[in-house]
C-alpha cells in the first residue's frame, strides 16, 4: 500500500531535496558550535547561520537579519514574545481562531493579571464584521480598552484553513497604537508575508511546516523598538560579551541563550533556498488547486448528507489568498476516529482526527467537542492522491 501523506498542517513531508543532506552534512562534516570556537569550521557554520537569518529576513520583508531570532518552534517564539511583553494589568485581543500556542501562554498570563478578549469570528473562521463598523475596521473599536496593549492573531486557521486579514489588522493596530504579533504557523512559506507592509511588530514562525525545514527549528522577527520592551524568557551563555554575567543587550543574542539547533538551521537554510528558487506563489497555486479539486470531489458526499465540510467555500477567484490547503470534515453517519483509522489502515491515507489544539476555533466553527478529520495538502501531493482520498472517504462514509 502506498502512503498518502495528508497531514502537512501538522508538519510537512516530504522535505525538498537537499534538506536531509544539509542536516547530514552539518552532522558529519562540521558538527561544531558557533560564537565560541576560533577555527575555520566554526567560522563556516557562523556564516551559514548568518545567511539563514538573512534568507529569513528577506523572505519576510524584514530590515535587519539581527532582528531574526532562532527558537525551537513557533510555540516557543510565542511564549517568549507574550511572556516577555505582557505585564499584570495589560489587556490583549486575540481572534477566536487561535491555536493553543497562543491560548495556553495567555491562560498562564491570565493568572498573573493579564486579561484578554476574543475578537469574534463567524462559523467559517472569518473575523466577524458588524454593520456598524467603518469599512476599514477589522473588528469593533469598542473591543479596545485603555489598557489594551497588543493584538495577537493567527494568519490562517489550522482547523479550516481560513486566512485572516493580517494586512488590514496590522494597519488598524498601527492606527490605534497596538502591538501586532502574528502566528504564521500555517502560512510561512505558503503566502507572501511582508512585515513592513503588514505592519507586523513581531512575527513568529516555525521551520517544519510550510518553510519545509526540519522539526525543532523556528523563530521570530522582532522590531528593535519592541525588543527594548521585551524581557528575555531565557538567559545563559551566548558566546558573546562573556566578561559579564548580564545578558547582552544586542539582538539576536539577547534572546538566544544556549547552543542553537545547528543541524536544524542547516536544514532550514537548504529549504529556504529551495523555496526561493521555486517561488512560494507557484507552490501556493498548486496547494490551492489541490484543495479545490478535493473539495469538488467530496461535495457530493455533503449533498448526500454523509459529511459536513467545514470552512469557507473554495475560492472562485483562483489566487485570492483567503484559504490555505487545510480541509476539515465531519462524517455524519460514522465515528470520526474510526473513519480516520480506516483511511490509514485500508488506504494508507494519513490525516489528523479530533480536536486540533485549538478548542476556541472548534467552538467558533461548531466542531467542538467532536473535532474533525483534517486533510492538509503540501507541495508534493498530487491530484491522484486527492482523488484517492475522496474515493476512500466516499467508500467509508456510505
Ligand atoms: C496556527 C498554529 N499555531 C501554532 C502551532 C504550533 O506549531 P509548533 O508545534 O511548530 O510550535 C501550530 C501547529 O500546528 C499551528 O497550526
């Protein structure tokens, strides 16, 4: 049985050619640390790390590679940003589509006196506009309080693939003097992201999803104005200013204590170069076509009352970036977990089932507490695989 991997929203697979080799090459030919050793291989790896910062900086429209900080993943990035920034008495706004990578740190912070309000979204995961709102507003101004400090928002839902209006929200935040933090877990490497144009103050990314790198590497880009206000979550050796026991003030060292994940950075370096060469637009186009194709193939099952498709209708205007390649369904006559199990065991189709670490998003979409079966497409998936998944679903749902 051939394996059909449709769980790219969890982590992308396969990685582009060259990524595994870059990790292997680092491990077998270099294997040294950075900022500590005075020898040629250490210098070579330092250059590779700097080049990766530069690639990320350009990729996200940043100004300065020193503003790119490496972490393990977007969860760690969001923890560092939120816990370093928010103080007792602060209030933040989050969308009702957030992942627990945002909500759990926020729940922890709530115990210290930080409060939050959810910006309501509709049953398709879109920010809910009210007729009383001026057209340029993304959410009612009345949600902003005198102590509102920041808006934290996912760029796209990991449950239904709906893209949130990041650029409009960024402008709105700028006009209202709010810090704007974006979780790009489901869009980095897939949609064009420009931190300047989108007025993003802090962008959190993970390396192993759309950026097509290995697991265990992620980071954030933080403008210097905000960096000044951010208390580092971790402290320790950086290999710089070693005469003092105080953390350096300079970026990125201030937020990068300890030895970084160098094999991970080597892999990410390779995947970023591949993405640059292929162009995210063509990869997104492929993902969107697969999504439309799959949705068209399963819509008759919805018409027959066998399943419910969650989220917005597929884009009519082909490249309007209002959704990414994530499709959630609920089977109406059979247990979701049973179907997901059969998809894998009988057909080799690998999906994710249940609640996808985003209870608030599930409540918004009306899929709580059962959850959904999630099919998520990536650059290497084919139309034949979409057809096979739709066919298998039809056989199992009947
Ligand atoms: C929207 C969103 N945010 C955050 C995360 C967490 O990503 P990571 O596990 O790489 O930190 C995910 C992962 O599924 C996600 O989909």
